[in-house]
């Protein structure tokens, strides 16, 4: 007599570290590059090292308004020197005659022969002469040639995401253009017959599609080239058609909703029909369901990555920050994608830990500690605006007031 087979055991949930490692291992940095104006390169990713063709500064300069002198001229006790020249910034000086001083201004080129600058507060001007009230040491108030950058130095390595100060650094060596990775092309769509766009009447049982605004904003902030396919009906064929269209010219297809296992969750089977899918359950809260895989391109050449986020607005926000953001940065060529975390004091108690890795919305209070948003439900989008970041709380860990916790600021996750 045969006995009914027992259901296959459910695979254990992945930890957040395991899920992220899998995503980053699969991310293939783009090979295509383009040359852009340095003025237009903000947040782009360098494809090649930036090497300085010159010293910065390219000559010895004065670090102060004052007088350039020869220290040897002051060793005999004569403090009154004739002023032989005036040197504003941007003007070429003459060699400094022995026994004289040169009036000089901040950033101006040091005249040959001078070996120190005396700031003007330590002098007394008297007609065409100046009295030196301080005995300088050689090199005083001089910024040496190459003090900042030496010729041939790599000042910005490939894989650097260009912040405003990096653009200024590139400009300081005369870089008018930079070679960067092309923008990552992302297709995004949203599933759920209950979704309604703001401005449209809200029918019974419907909700406004907040995730469309959040995820598009996050993608655009990362500098992605975004194609928004809008709301796709809860229909398998419609979902498959959108996947095929999106796979043609995009590096990543990102969806929100439809990746669970309900009868109306059509994204999972649609991706499996059009490509391949690893359906994950991640031991985190909020945001347990996350799908990763790829969709075949219609021409049979290559495929587009696929990431399916939960439909819940807070869950999709948090999982984007923790998984999609580093994945996209790695595809763009960024080498260091981990956000920097802070160790801060919890000014609250949470008497019971969750079995999953929690990411709690919190903010820094005036005393430098952390306050917890009172409602940590994954449906409360208010918490993401109220908070300054996420507390990364390990599984089964209760938090006591005064305890030090790991805090990831939104400033690290949104840039």
C-alpha cells in the first residue's frame, strides 16, 4: 500500500548578507563607456583612472597675503627692507633681489630667490619699505609645488562615483572631459489591479501607487536611464509581454508586486516562462519576498537582469536601498558599494526581537541618540520620511535603552 508523499521541505530563508553577496556576484560591470564634459559628470562612474599631467600647485605659491623674503637677509638684524615688486595672483614675478622684499598675495607665485613669506600682520609698511616684525623660517607660509598633487599620480581611480568635490579635483589638473561608464538602463513596472495613479478617482478597494514615485525617484537619483512601463494588469500574458518588451534594450527590469505565491501573483511564473528566476525568501523585516533572475532578449543574444521587489511601499523602499542600489552601482562599475554605518546609542527599548533581521526606521535626536518611529509596520510610509535611516537589528535581539546599535543613515543609502 502506497503512502502519500510528504511535501518537499521549504528552503531556509537567506540572510541579508547571503542575498546581497549573491546579487553582487552576478552583477557584471558594463563595458560600454562614453566621454562627457567634466561639468556634466556628477554622479557618473569613472571607467578609467584620472592621472595628473602636472603638479598642483604647478609652482611654489604664497599661502598668505604678506611679503616674500630671503631669510638670509634677516639674519643680520636689519628689519627694514625696500619693496622691490608687487606680485598679485596670476602674475609672473621677477627674481627677488638680495636685500629686498616683495609684496605678495595669497596664491601668487613665489619669486625665485625667496624662501619664506611673512604674513602682513607681522610687518609694518613704511612707504616703499617694509619693517619685518617676525623672523621667519625657510619655507614659512609657502605652499610648495606639487604639495597637493604630483605629476603622474592617479587622483581618481576607475570605479569612482563622481561627487562634486571629485569634479573639482579633476578640474584642478585641467580635465575638461572624463571617460565614464554609460548610464545603466532600467525598465520598471508595477503590478496590481488595485493600483491607481494620483489624480484619478480612487475606486473601492483601490490604493494610490506610491511605489512608482518612490522607485523612479531612487533610480533617477542613482543616475539610471529609466523607462517606466507604468501599471501592468494582473494578467500573466500582459506581464510576459511587458517583460519581453523591457528586456530588449535594458540592463535591468525592476518590478514591484506580484513576486509572492498567490493566485494573482503573476510576475514569478511570467519571468520563469521568459527567462530564469531564483525566488528568494529573505530573513528580513520589512521585505521578505525578493526575486532575482534574468529575462531572455528576443533576438536570442543576451538577457536583462530581473529584480522583483515586494509590493508593499515600505518593503520595496527598504529592499531597494539594501539590494537594488548596490547591485546597480556594481553594474555601473563602482567598486565599493557598501554604505557606511554608525554606532549610535538607542534612546528607546524594544523588549522583543523578531526572528528576522529587522531594519527599523529611526532618527537621530538632539542628544545624539536614536529615537524609534512608534509604528514599524511595513505599510507605514510615513516612517521613511520621518526617519534619518535604518537600525540594522540582528535576529532575535531585543534592544535596551542605552545600548549601542548599528545605524545606516539614509544619506549613505540615497546618494
